């Protein structure tokens, strides 16, 4: 009797126990799912401040110039939930390189090297835990030269014009300067006052001068006469031309299938009816190079452009650079215009510098890079850059010919029009002048033209010294008007700084 009663009592208890076990299992399963699959969403939720606090609870590694000067450091806040704040001692000078680290986002090297700087990179974390028992960020030393970067930025700021400068070591690809103007002070975005941060970000985004835009890497410009370097390379590579080949320099060149006429300065020719290719390059003769485009065809021009790096996606230095582009399909008139750097060809200032870097390095274009080494707080290096080949742009023999042609290159000022407008294009060469006054800075240089309208920009590509290159530069100024020659003054100052 007692056994029967016990069985009646045990049955409900057993059901309750089973229910509790099931509920416990479901609870544990849910916790596991949340931790394993939902943690990222929870961390990203703007209402969750813990990940934000965690980002600033220990110091990040410093960002250093090539010489070792800190240009991004972590400083103690003295209390509060955020223990460390990011500080940029040089303000605007290196903003295009360092970017910034704010409460909600990072840009520039701060973003590209975040795992290393924060200490989350496996190599950095293991070494710091073994040594100190705590996570420490590693320092990132850049290839940026203080002297060259300062010259580039100050020259841009002095003009007051939007633009960018890139300087590269042709033999290694190390970027010595990367400056853009207008820019911003990264310190204004490192506040922990979210209201102030949002307002500052809003003002910067709405600023018509676009200070947050990295023009050196992410703004595209018509290449103008700097592209004649590519056209000359394609002509020489075809085997049909040499630097001394006589070429047609018509006074007027009608673009096939259009009413548009290409016309040289004053209605005349380019000095001679049949100049050599080198002479035509020296005076930046539009009719010669447009005619070369018609003779070579778009495929040869495109192949040569792509050998220099046009249309190449995913170039990371490690900042991501917008791809310079050469059109994929054109008619003959458009091909002629593309040969003189018009129509739909577009370049970044980085690519403008890369054109000269390839020629200066015997036709081998090295991959541009910004990070020289990564080292721990005790000074031990855990990663060091190794120069690598990016493209074989031209043969060594052809590169030597191009370098010789660039050494006496022009300062040109043509006008341009769309092939369907029926307007003429006029080539108005200006007097050449020395590129640099420094005794070692005799440079090979090509200056672009001013293209009237919305894209009236001036560009320069150059390397120096001409006989033993150490630096290649690309300079762009937007809408310089009568101050177009300022672009060569900037190139000169940057070259002189690099050769000191």
C-alpha cells in the first residue's frame, strides 16, 4: 500500500524534474548560441558601450615616422570609463596617413593596422602576454619621411588650392610623403563627448572642401599630358618607333567620325612638320600623340596602361587606393583623345607618382607601401617590410629611352573638348624651366595641361636625380587657373627635401 502511494507521489516529481531538466538544457543551449553566434551583433549594438570602453582600456601602440617620431600616441585620460585617449601631436600634417581613431570608427593606418596597434594580432598578443602578462599594442613605424612630408604638406597649404602629393622611392616602393589638402585635425575626432563628436563629424562631412577625402589615394583626375608617357611607351614597345623616329605633326587633326578638330598653338605645327618622337614629347604635341593613338589602337594603349597599373583592383599600401582607369571600349576618336590623357582616363596622384617610379627603376614598378616595420614596446621587431615587384611596366632599354625623353620634358597648357562637341583642341606649350635648384636634383619631369571646365587640374610626374633616381613624385592641383606652374614648384620643393 505504501509502495503504491510512493509511486503516485514520485510520478509528478519525475515529470517536474524532467521539465526542469529540459528548461535548463534549453537555457544553456540559448546561452551557448548567444555567446557563439550572437556576440558580434551584441558587441556591434550601439546601446552596448562595453566594447567601446574596452577599446580604450589599455594603450595602443604608437604610429611613428621613418625617423622614429611618434605621430599617433595614447595618453591617459586621468579617469572615467575611457582610460586612454588617442592623440596626434602633429595635427593635420600626417592626417592623410594616420587617419584617426574615434569612439565609433577608425580610418587610415589606425584602421588598416588596428589589430597590431591594439595588440589583438596573434603574434603581438602572444609575445606581450608571455613577456608582461598583459595585452599591449605594437608600434608601427612608417616609411614616411618627416622632412619630405612636411615639405609636401606645407607647399600644398601655401597654395591654398585642393590637391595632393605622393613621393616614392623608385627602387623599393617606400612612400616618403603622402599629403592631401584641405585636410583636418584628427584630434578633433578623438573626444569622448558623443554629442560633440557627432557634430564635428557632421561639419567635416558637409564641408564643401571635403577635408576627409584622401585625394592622394581616392580622388581620380584626368591624367592629361602625364599620360603621354604611357603613349610614348606603347609606341616604343610596338617596335615601330624609336626616340628618333620622325612622326607626323599636322597643324590640324580631324578626329575620325566627328566634326572635332585637334589644333596646335596659334594654328601652327609643333615646331616642325616632321619632328622626332623625342622632340614631339618635349613640346607635348597633342596632334602627334593623338595621331599615335590612332596608329597604335586602343588595345596596345590599354595593354601599356595596365602594365603601369591602370585598371588594377585592390591596391593596398595598406590603405586602399582607388584604381586608376583606362577605358575598356572606345571608338577611334575617343582612342585619340585617350592618347593625350583626355576622354575617360583617370588617375590618382599615387598613380601619377608610380608612372615616374617605374621609368626611374629601369621599367620595374615596385609595390608602393607605407609600413616599414612593426615592433613591440621592448623594441623587438616582429614584422619588417620586404620590397616586392608590382609590375614590369617596360623593358630596361625602353625605360632608359623614356627617362631621357622626360629629362627635357615640357610645361604644357592645352585646351581640350569632348569628341562630340565640334570644338577644337589647342596645344599651347609654355617655356620649360629647371625642375629643381638643388645640385643633385636635376629631374626628369612631365607636366600636364590645364583642361578647361570642371576638370581644370594641373599634374606633374617626375623623378630625380635624372641620372641616379632616388625619388619619384606625383603632384596634383585642382583648378589652379593662372597659377598652374605652381605645381612644378611643389614638385621641386618635395624633390629637394628628399635629396637633402
